[in-house]
């Protein structure tokens, strides 16, 4: 067994996390590769689902859309998103992404830094004003 950090992530060794609203394919994180400053996740969101309003207290994020259509909120600004679009979310800013199309919404989420001293994510969909924008359930229903 090699003691060298992983350099390549393939379909056989990526980490898959099933969530109620979609699937994470972890491609870069400290327990997978020797990442110190980056997290990279390929996210699959089925039609009608979404990652409800949340924030990352110590991380900024870029979301690059590969397939499908959806809507993304950054703070109180809403935009329709399509393949080829990219959204930047500053540190600790509330945001959400929902699949509004008939096919899966697929995106790459890049977060930095790779580790933090507190919680990585705080859900706020049950709080004002976020609960009034799309509802308070994880899927935004």
C-alpha cells in the first residue's frame, strides 16, 4: 500500500454521499487526496429537488453548472442557471440551488478552504426571510 497521497480520483475511488435532495460525488477533499485548501464536489440534483438555503461560515464557494437548468439564490438575488454558468458565493453568505428543469441538474461545487474550525454548513431555510422565498423543506417544496 502506498503512503503517497492520492493524486488521481476515478469513478472507483471517489466518495459518494446520498442526500435527501441529491447526490454528492466527492472528488477532492483532505481524506481523499492531499488537499489543504480545496474541496471539489460533483453534485447531481434530481428534477424538483434542491439544496435549500444554507451558508458556509468559513468558506467561499464557486458553483459551475455542467448540465440541466435551475435557479440559484445568492443572498436575496435569484438567477436562472444553465450549463456553462458559474456562481460565486462569498464566505458566510446564504445561498440555495434548485433544479427547475426536467433532467438532473449537475454542477461542480468548489469550496475553500478545505477545513474549518466550526461547522462547514449551517441550514437556514427555516429562518426569515429564507422560509418565505421557496418554503422551508430541504427540497424547497
